C-alpha cells in the first residue's frame, strides 16, 4: 500500500482519486452492442453471449427445471444462511415503507402523496469470479416489498451455459420469476430495449464492471432509469490505537479481493500504526485464495496518516467512501460529522461483510465519490411518489385569485383562464 504521512490539504485531491482501468473504445463498444440488440433482439443477445461469455445457447431463458435443480446443488448450510440474510433484509427494508401523507393546505384544498412501486425493474447480477447471489436478495426483496409488478433478473452464464446455483436459489427464494442467462453490456441492452424473450424495464439495478457501468449510463441516456452510477468497490477504515490491526486488515482485504480496480484506504492517527497494519497485511494476504486479485488492488490503495480528528473527518467526507468503517475511541465526534458515505460500520466487531450479507442493510452503494450526492439502494429506490389533490368550490375561491395573479405575471394567460372560468361559474351560481 502507498503510505502518505501527514499530507497537506493541497494534496488531498490527489489522494482521493480512484484507480481507473484503461478501456479503449469503451463507449463505442457499448453503442455497437446496443445498436445490434435494438435491431436484432434475441439473435444479437445470443451472439454476444457466445462472443463474450464463450457460451453457446439456444435460449437465454432459465427454465423451471434449472431452478429446481439448483436447489439440489447447494448445501443446507448455505440455504439456511441465505434464508437468515433474506429475513433480516426484509425486516430492515419493510420498516422503510412510507405511509400516505395528507394535508389540507388551505380550506377546501386537500393534497396527498402516495408511494407506488415501479412497474418493471431489471436486476443485474455479476457472475464470473465472484457470483454475487447476495445481491439478488439485496435487490429482489425490496423490489417485492415496494410492489413492483415485474422483476427481471439477468446474470451471465458460465462457458457451459449454466448459472451459479446459489444465484438461482436466491432468486427463487426472493420470488423472482423471470431469470435470463445474459451478462455484460448485452444484458443491459436487452433490458433497455426489450427483445422477443427479455422484457424492457423501467429501471435497472445492480453492480458490474466498467462495461456494465458504461452500459447503464447509456441506458439512462435512452430513457431507462438506473440505481446510481456505480463503479469498482471501495472501502475506507478510520482507525486509532483502539482498533485491532487484524480486524482492520481483514476489512481492507474483503474489498480488495473484489477486483483489481477496487480501492481501499486506511486513515490512521499516528505513524506508529503503519508498521502494524503493513505486517498484518502481509500475513493475511499470503494465505488469501484471491491473493493475485487483492495484491493488484492493494497496489493502488493507501495508508494515510492524519493527526487531527477534524482533519480526518474532513478528508473522509471529501473522499466520500462507499463503505466507511469507524474504529475510534471518540466515535461520537466522527459520527456527528458524517456527511458523505454509502454505509457506515461502527466499532471493532462490525465488519463490512456484515452489511454485504446478513445484517439487513443494503450493499448496493454509491462509489467513486457519488456518496456526496447519491444514497445507497433502499426501498425508495423501487418506488416513485405520486401527488394528488382535490379542490372544492370553497378551495378554488380561496387560492384562485393568487393563481390568477401568478399566471398573469408569467404571461401564461391560459393558465389564468383555467381558474377564471371556474370562479366566474361559481359567481353565476351565487356561490
């Protein structure tokens, strides 16, 4: 890891930069795939699946038989773990369900707001080296609670054409009825335009590599909403002398193993902590199965020593981490000043992995500094708020003159007239 001791504030901007993998012609690749899918539908999707995933398929649809078979291919222990996580995720997200908000803003003028589930949502689940079946729970469960009519799930197949059984079990357990063997850009394109077998959706959720991220951003330009402009995973640990080095390093590596473009940051109060972190990192990295991936991510990661608490807080808010682990003695000081973070994990016994799997909070979070302006996925992400109003004769008489004056001042005579004709009508009736 890169070590930076007591950097000046003028150096913070460079320290908060995320690593970016060079991808030549990324946007042109996305546009080419999208154009082909828009024109040729399923045929293009199957062609790209063969090209990118090396899987020859006659159909992208996951059959009921495949879903049933998946249940036999995972252990009872994993099934129980998935069920426990699902229950906690459901409990936390169900508690977020908004009620109807109604108020009489003026005599005879009643306004209210109701939350409605988005009709069709698409869920993208990465496969490859880390099949994220936990993300199925994180997205499908709140979508169901929100009342979404259709949930469409796309995930890449292996070269043999199969889908990870844990993904299929989690999808079935969460109530997803439409699952497709499609990954990468072609999955996002299929859900953007719709094909003969894959429905077009209203909003797309889920993490992915730079190709998937670029494809989601293109989908947003074409009128399909997305959860957020998410990128490679990241984590920041704020640690003082009360933090256990083994715990700190275990959390750093838990994110570093996601991918070579992941980034982890450790902010410490004293340079005396540097050696303890480095020594523990060497020991844990040596026995990590995904060592090769983690090593490359660690090369782009940093240990930053900042002496003053307020400077630590300011740096962390400037970085705006996806995951923020706080292991300090005076945690209230830090918590009171959290402004920019996707999800916060407090204390030595709160690993980031808990939020990734089973505590109940959502692990689909803003990265690349977007925590400054975006929330992580929550129940509201699957809903939109619709406002209603009912105005009586008394109500239009109360607010009508104000509407007339405002519309006239904006030179919108038809707006003014829509009120005037009603007020005149009431006058002729003697009301």
